[in-house]
C-alpha cells in the first residue's frame, strides 16, 4: 500500500503493556440496573428512556445580518420513561403520588473496545429526580406478560462516568454544570440569585 510505512518489527504495534495498539476505541453500554428511591429493582425494568436534554434556542435576526442565529435561552422540559416487565405494587405506589418526588438511579457498566478486545470497563450512573405523571394499569394480552410504562416529569438530572461528573441540571435550583463548571454562574450573579 503506497504511503503507509509498515513496521519492520511487529512488536512496534504493541503498547508498553504488550497489547495491540489501535487508533479506534469504541464505547458500548448494553445493560443497566434501575433503583427507585434507593431500592434495587434488578430484573424488573425492561427499558429505560432517560431524559433528552434539549436546549431552548432563541432566534436572532436583524438588518445587516446575512443570516439568522440561535442562542441559548433555557432548557426544555425533561421526561424519563420506564417500561416495567410486570406489575410491581411498590413501584406503582411510588408512581401514583404526583405530590412526592422520586429518585431514579440507573447504573450501567461502560465498556471500551479496540483491536485487542475490551480494554476498560467503568461505571456510568444517571441520577434522575422528578414526579411521575403517568402510570398505567397495564396492557394485558392472552398468554403474554403484561407491560407497564411509567412517565416521570424530571426536574433534576446528573450523569457520572468513571467518577467524573459529565453534567448536572437542576431546574428548580437554577443549576447547570458541565464537567463541574457552573455555566450559569454569571447569569445567577447578574439576576441576584
């Protein structure tokens, strides 16, 4: 192959630990466990749809500008959906109270792969606080397990990967941190909050 210099010694492809070096590393997150108010619900949740963080953007256009631009104006409402694989009365008791916030914790193991195989495995944890706004009585079909999907209105979301905070949002406390940096600090100071 023209333009690529193959090493004279295959050992040049190994890192100091003796593993094959690879330019591509792929992260895989394929399983998790759900906790509701600190209670381990291993094997009870079939699927979790964590909140989508959506920035509200305000459009700006003016005379003399060749185009328009959008700028951050806040965060849209957040939701979390959990599909349960059966009827769990303790879960539905928590979901049926719209006046008490609940805490969801989703714990996963984030794996990283390269040409040598799996090279690391670190914890990834999402923390969610909010109130449930939908809790069904279930979809029941003959000879099939009933499904129950709950929907939570989220006011707090935080993601930690390998003990490093990725982000934290608390809409009721006016907190928005990215990598431990408070991106609203000047805004809060300016408004006296």
